[in-house]
C-alpha cells in the first residue's frame, strides 16, 4: 500500500521535478582503508550549479571558474562558484573538453562529428579534424592532451546524429598531432568513451561503455601497446557505465560508473565509490592545489573536496613558444 501511494505521488509530480528527484543519497563508500587517504570521512558534497539539461566535459579555469558542456541545451557555459553562469558558445551536442598548451579550449563536437578548437574569446572555432582516411568521424566523445602535447580522443557511435551514416566501420581511439594528422591507435573497444593518462605518462586508460570495463595500454612515442583489462564496473541491474575519468598525482584513477565515481588504485584495486544523488557522466580537478573534484551529473554540477591532488594533462597556464 505504501509503495502504491509513493507511485501515485510520483505520477502527480511535474515531469521536471521527477527528473530532478535524487536517485540516491550522497555517500562515501570505502572498499579499502586506503580510500580514507583520499577523502575525509565527513567531506560534504556541494552543488555548484543546477537546472542544466545534461552536463558533460567539465574543465577548471585557474581564474576560478568551470567550463561545462550542456549536451541537450547545446551550449558551453562558464560556471562560477556562486552559481552564476555565462553562455559562451552554441554548439550542437558539445561533449568532452580540454585545454591545449596555449590554453585554448579543445572540444569534441558530436553534431559536427569533429574535434574543434575555440578562439580565445570562445565565440568562434576552427575544425582541427573531422575525417580519418577520407571518412567522417563517428561522434567524438572525450579528449585529453598527451605527454607529447598531441590530442588524444575517442570516437564511438554513442552520439552519432540520427539519420546520418556511420562511415568508419569501427569505434576508434585516435591521436591528432599539431599538423592535423589523425592516427588510429586502437579499434579494440566496442564503445570507447573516457580516457586519461597516468601522471608519469607511461599508461593510457580508456574505458569501454559497452563492455563496462577499463583498459590500460602502455604508452610510448605516440603509440599504444600491451592493452589489458585493468578494471570492471559491470554491476548487473544497475544503470551507469564507465565514462569520464581522471587520475590524481599518485596514479589513482577516478572513473564514473554505476551510482557514482569509482576509485581505483594504480594496481587496479577498487578502493571505494563516491555515491551521488544523480548518475555522473564526467569529472575534473580544480580549486586550490587541484584538490576539489567537479562532477557533472545530469542537471547538476557537484563539488567534492578531497585529500588528493589531481593530475591535469595540460599546464596551469598558457605556454608560449
């Protein structure tokens, strides 16, 4: 009877309210004592912004703001700690973001099926790559700078525009160099999604949203080898897949997964999970000493202080040639 009353109340709620209803409560759930070296037991989850469509691709700006993609409202926003936001540029389904060495924003633009670079004022863009061997990319998803200053990105079909043809017969992971050359690194994954380098630059982690696992490749001279399954986040009956990921200075890996953020040691041990009110899609480091996690989750952007120091693949400020 109580369950029927709850269902009736839910059906009576406006759709927007239903969409914002928390899926679960915030919790820091340790699987290993080492988890508490990364988080205070009384750490509080904050809300930096709400009322978005679907948030993705967070990137921290050293001046104290956060850049966020909204895949349904088709904007990139600048979000401030007090909740203010600015519309920077309208793009069809922007997804992952990173900075290059000159601190220009690099964006995976699904509708354009391209990797683009925004102008310094973030009002226009240049297409850096939209083809591989004469065929259009699928729907570029996540992007990061490599230790060699090249751009690395995943190209699944997750956001392939409805009605458009898939031209490349696989879902690849690529390297884009400063001359605009696109090189295929691997096509072993069914739906490659998030990717992150280890802080020492020796490994590249790539997750597979279809297989719900994370692979680790040895990285050398802009190429990959020795790919192995590093971790598995397949929880039967639970929604949420491996998506965005980042590492900290000590090599721990933070990956979205069922229910929240899964934290893995460099050896592949599941240290614990940050359970969130809504399913997250991506995350980044920022704040003082890069010790705050900024988490994009549906309509919201959350903040979580940590005891760790985050690793970012780009320099803190522009490097001039």
